[in-house]
C-alpha cells in the first residue's frame, strides 16, 4: 500500500493524529535515580529497554497513528540497543502501527543507497514505514531514498523547518536570487520529489518535517507543501501547543501528524509517589490520550450549523 494511504487509513481508523516518539534516554531509564528502574528492581538494562518500548507500543496501539523511534538513543547503547531497536520496529508493525524511523540520514550516491537499504528495504532488520532524511547535501542525495521508499511502499519525511531554537541560522536565510527563505526552497524540492507518486488520499510518499515551535512558518509551509503530509515535532516538552499546530491540518483535519516524545515517555516522572509498574503504564497512557484529544480538537473541522 502507498505510504500516505496507509497513514491516512490509520488516522481514520483510530481517530488520532498523534505520533508517539520512542526516546529511551539512558540516564532516565537506567540511572540511580530512575523511577522506571526502581519499578523493575531486578531487570537488567536490556530488559528495562525492552519493557519501555513495549509499554509505548501498547499505548500507541490505542492512541497513536504512528510511533517514531529515535535511532540515536538505541545506537548509543551499542549492540544491545540495536537489537532492541530491531525488535521494537517489528513489534509495532506486527500490531499494525506505522513506524517512522527518526534517523535523519543524508549522503551522496552509493552511501545514500546503503542508508536507504538499511531502513527502507523490507528484508532489512531495521525496515520502517518511513524515514526522516536530511536534504542539505542537495536534491540528488534524496533521490535514492525516494526511489527505495516508493518501491517498498514506504515514505520519507524531509527536514524543512525544524523545531530547535538554532534552526533559523541556516534554514531562515533569504536567498538572493528569489528573495525566499531557504526552507521554502527545500519545501518546493520536497513537493517535486513526491509529485510522481501521489496516493489515493491525495498526498505523496514524501512528507516534510516542520516544527510546532514556529507556527507562522508552519502556516505558510502548509500551503507550499500542498501534497505532502507534515510531521510536526516540538509539541509538548519543547513548548509547542495544540493551538500552535492547528495550521498544519487541512480543513478536513488531514495532512499532518504531530509528534510527542518526552511528555509521554516520561509522564510518570511527574507523579509525587507510588511510582510502580501500574502507575507508569497509567501515566504514559493518560498523557498519550490527552495529547490525542488535544490534537483532534484543533484538527477536526467544526460542524456547520
């Protein structure tokens, strides 16, 4: 199935635009002061990591249109992290939850093709439904990813206007020849890259990453990226609100998915006491359900009277 159609179908099926990021910070899971580790006193770090992923996937099954593992955290844990990442991807996809691999890869020629094979080949141990990619080596470096994704029925999310405070240093530069921002030029390249592969839902297999922390830019880029799904980070722990992301959605409530990671993954840390296994699960689930409802409230069209 076409990636955008798969995502569109999942959103409709469970009524959610939420993406749950799976960000296993080692110190928050394994550190001496970790409430998670205290709740599982006899677990090894590997078992703690497996349990953390399992809880988030279980939560996503009911509340999220996709999950987004952050490759860097798993990679930082060496062979154990890589093995658990592979198992996490397979577990989510087995449950019918689309997986967006947040790896932000980008390189030239054969190297780009190798990255694409790692994450977008169905025979790979790390096969995902979509991959985040970095466009700043040029449009030709995106083409191997786009081809591999189209062949596998997967998608891409290209970094366009990211949520971090320093993103404007490069992305906001005004181009002399056109007078437009660099991120706008990248957005037009994203549209061109996916133009030949539009799903039944009207969106291409090439989406864009546009941060919730820049709502005016998000509104403008929604118009430029008319045939692309937007993946919107920055909601939750980074300070973006549901109100900030409202312009990411089309009038029919489609066209965007919104990521929340730390605000869901570590929701249990806000509990004053009684942080046991059940409390951890409940806190994570409640935070995800709240985010799901908040996003639906701003995405869904108001019924006409």
